[in-house]
């Protein structure tokens, strides 16, 4: 994949992130920071992505122009997959995002059936039941020690006599989700990337449940946004890492299921998920008394701590990526 194609996919990614016109100013700043930060990176690919964002913001391009720069069927399919994931990052896509995706589909020359499959899978992930436990196959993939943590309770738990038991179980669950999300980052399929945010939401829900709080999606999203983990920007950043890392290998004969992404993406997803889980643990264990400032500061500290833990768990993450079946990602997250 040459730099012009990388630039085109980056531009489509930026357009998808801004498609519904209701992205918060904070989230826009995060997305802008991702692309601007790329200009400081070495290599033509980093400069191409930074250029793509500037062109989108200055309205110097169009969906059709960027789609025309993508020659291979694989690149076109990937661009659509990525755009769908970005549009569905914070929930099922809006009407405005749906119109953007249809325009993109037509410009890319994808069939209605092909696009509907991708869109249906993304919508299903965006509407997951937080109360449903992650499938046991996922727990097996991250190791036997995490199996018990996978089946988060559907009903309000009865606190054990020793609160330390709850803490240990929550820590086990957080580590399980962190390893699983790190492993998903190593898979080449876009659907794997789409699953990371829903799994983070499931994790936060489970942590709250363990401490006696019955949460809905609104509360979970609010906490995630408060700590500074933008859902859309997180997905955008993941795809940007793909474009600068191992994505090219996907178009050089690597078969589905092979680990092709760089370790950077896995480390970031592991650290972000782990830190988010630890923040949720302290927040709900303390009766939700931490301020937004405290939550963001705590998240920053936990991210740094999690980066240090990544090396310890990297072999397990890489082994899990080899064990996971990308075709079962949707049912795994759904709990089927």
C-alpha cells in the first residue's frame, strides 16, 4: 500500500469521525491531536496521514476523490470497514452517518450485500447487552485463570464477608479484558478492532455490578468519556496505528487469523483497558465520590502503570491472538 492510499484511508477515517456533525468539541480535539501528532512521526506514512486530516478540515477533498485513490479490492473493503467502525464507535450510527456510509459504499464500488454484512456486524456490536457474559471461548483464549472472571453476574451480587474477595475478582476480570483487547489489536480484521470499545463497556459494567451498582450504557459511556477515553477517537487512533504499523502486511499475502499488527497497538489497548478498569474499580468501590479531575488524574497514573505491566503479559497476549478465531469475535462479545 503506497502513501497515497494510506492518505486516502486516513482522509476517509477523518470524514467518518466527523460525519454526524454532533461530535463534541473535546472529542474533536482528541481526533485533531491524533492526526497532528502524526506529523511529528518519522516516515512518509505519518506525514501522509497528517496531510489527509488537514485536507479534510479545509474541505479540499471529497469521499469520491479519496475512494478513487484506492485501487485494490482489499484496500476498498478495509476503508469501508474502518469507516463503519468509526461511525459506530459511540453507538449505532446516526442517520447522518448512515448517509455518509452509503455515499462511501457507492464511491468504493462495494455491493449492497457486502456493505450490509459489515454494517450489520458493527451495529450489533454497538447494541450489545452489557449484562451478557463474554463467551467462555474468549476466557479460554486468555488463559484458564481468567475463565471464572469471564462470566460476570447478571444479577446484583451478594457481597462476601471479606471485601478483599471482591477486589481480587474485579482485578482478575480487569486483567482478562485487558489481555483480550490487547490480543484483538493484533488481529488484522477490522471487526476485531470494533470489539474493543464494547468490551471496555462490558468491563466497566461488570466492575460497577461487583460493587452493587446497576449501570446502563449511558452511565458507562459517561464514565469512559470523563476519564478522557473518547470512544470515536480511540477507534480512530487504533486505525491510525494500523496504517503506520503492520497494516501493509495484510495486503501482502497474510491470511486471516495471522498476527500482523505492531506491538504498539496491543500495548496501548492493554494499557487503556487496564487503566479504565482500575479507575472504575476505585470509583465504584468508593461510592462514586471521585471528581472528574480526580478520575482523569487517576486514569493517567494507571495508564503509566499498565504500560509497565504490558511486558509481563505480552507473551500471553500474543498467544491469545493466535488462539482467537476472528470469525467468532461478534458471538464472543455478544456472549453467544
